[in-house]
């Protein structure tokens, strides 16, 4: 049997919705008042319907491919999941398997070497705890009312327990349209029992957030293969510093020490070339400079002995089409067999709309993945979520400070969610 939940301003509105979607074959299991009608807001009721799988209308059945079998963006891009709604449904299903779905999302039990048998909690204590939780949520609702007097559409449908997480996410710089979509998915798929307090709501929302942005796991280099990585992006975002960090990472920070070579396409600003030359000298790496696009192939050729070839490019403003065109010419002139992975580097400190403009301008280069820098200089991280969600390009690395080589980390959705909800914390990177 499939258990489905439907919501509406009244129980009969929820039932009407259920009938519209799945017909008359369902069995009403429970009706629950989620939010009382108040302060000019509609009430919210939830009904739980049980229905045999084969009674579901064919157009209602959604794909139920397990998460692990869903096709990632690229073979190497694991952890990439775009169909959020499907992901949410699967998370909900998994959580229904446990006897107590709430327990699964609560703080994990403390590990102790001396096993202590916990005393059974008296019923009165449980009731008091539950009352305190409800009161805490009510205080949060009151706090959140001050935050936005003009209640936007989706907000009027949001159960009170969601208010805190909604406020947190909308203050993070996440695009409103994306946040509302995310909330809708969470509301639709979150198992009913988890909605009862803001702790479990937050945990469920975190799970959805993790699925929102695709992450590119660092591929392991197979024997006999090479990786050519080109960093592109506006001036001053941290490309050259990041090339130095990546060079150090591959040549001596990983378990296996790789041969690394550098190419600089930035030959207009003498200082810029010198900056990378210095790093190359310190790390004893081969370095080639390219002034004209036709030289690009010979630069790659002469670094053929390397496992990793890292290409630094001339900085350009997102509007400077001329410089982007020059990089394009280099890529077109590449007659070696090496595929160049183009990584667009952007600072996390600019707002979503500006990130999108930057991406649009550089997208002509065929951007494969993204790198965000200056995570240490920003407060909100919703802009990163929104860009990843909108353009569906995986994030490969984060730069978390100026120090070479240590301030570079492989991107992870756990770290990004942590930054969004609790702020940047270097030790969690
Ligand atoms: N705070 C901070 N500064 C950074 C980060 N990455 C680079 N920078 C600084 O940003 C400035 C510009 O970096 P650079 O690599 O020359 O940028 P490029 O023009 O894109 O090559 C330098 O002062 C770097 O030290 C970072 O993650 N955090
Ligand atoms: Mg530079």
C-alpha cells in the first residue's frame, strides 16, 4: 500500500485535492490540523490516504529509481541529482521504513565506552517535553512574524514549524523562486510525523538542500591518463592563487605525487605572469606561456610528460568579450588529444544575479564545472545554491582563504549546507 499526504485549507479541500489526483479508490487514514486559522492566514489541514499501488492512476505514478541508480551529469560526477522532487519522495520513503521516523532525524545518540541503560522516560516527562517543543516553535513563529510583514504567497501556506528555516534560507541570498520551489517540494514530500517540530523540519530540509546543488567529486587519475584543467573567470577572483593551490595539491599534498605543469595565457599584465612564475620556481614545476592562440598546442605538447596540466588565463571582466574570445581561440586551436576541463572561478561574495551574468558570459567557453572562492569573506551562501540549482553545473572546489596551498578544499554538499545554515567555519571544511 502507498501512503500519500494531501494538504488544504480545510479537510474537505485536502480531500478534494486527493480525489482529483488519485480518484476515489483511496482510504482516509487520518486527518490532522497542522495550523489553526489565525491572523488572516488560512488554516492548514493534512489528510493521510492509503491506496493500493495498482489503484493509482497511471499518470500519478512517478519514477522510483533508487537514488544510487540515478544517472549523474557525467560519469565522474557523483553526488549529482537534479530531480529534487523525486529525491524528496525517495527520502520520505526511506524514512517511513523506520518505526519512528522522528528518531532517525534527531541528534544521534552519544557514544560512550561504559554502556548505561537509560531509564524509561515517564509519560508526564514526555508530555512536558512535547509541550516545551510546541511552545518553542510558537516563540519562533512570533519572532518570524516581525521578519516579514508582507506575507508572500508561499509563506501563507508554510506551517509554523517551517518559518525559522524559511527565514534562514531567504536571508542567505537564495533566489526567492528557488527557495519557494524547495519549500513546496519539502511540504509535499516530508513525512507527516516529521513536521511536528522545527528540529526535524530543519533536518529534513538539510537533506533536500544537499540534493539541490550538484557536486563534482575529484576524479582519481587512471594510469596513463592526464588531466588538463583551465581556470577562467573575472579579474581578481583568485584564479592564479587557486592554480598555485591546485599545483601544490597534485604535486605534493596527495598520497600519490603527480607531475604537474603550468600554462599561462595571461601575458598582457607582466605582474600576473610573474606571480605564477614564482610559484612554479618554488615548486620546481614546468611552466609555459602562451601569447597567441596558435601557441597553445605547442605549450600543451611540451608538458606532455605531466599528469596534470593547469592553465591560468587572463583575467577579464565578465563583459570583456575580447578576452573571452581569445581563450576560445586557444581552445579551438588545441590539436592535441587532451580534453580541457574548463572550470569557471567566481567569488562567493557576489549576489546570485551577478553570478548568473558572469556564468552567462563565460558559458560560451563550455564551462564544465565551477569553483567558488573567498568563502571566508561572505555571510550568505544561498547565492551558490541558487546558481548551482539554476545552471546545473557541478561545483568542483572551494577556496576558503588566501593561504597557498592549504586554503583549498574539494567541494562537498555537507560543508555548503553547514555554511548556509550556521555560517562559514574553516574547521568544518
Ligand atoms: N580572502 C580570500 N582571498 C582570496 C581567496 N582567493 C584569492 N584571494 C585573494 O584575491 C586576490 C586576487 O587573487 P588572484 O589569484 O591574483 O586573482 P586572479 O586575478 O583571478 O588571478 C589576491 O589577493 C588573493 O590572495 C580566498 O579564497 N579568500
Ligand atoms: Mg591572475
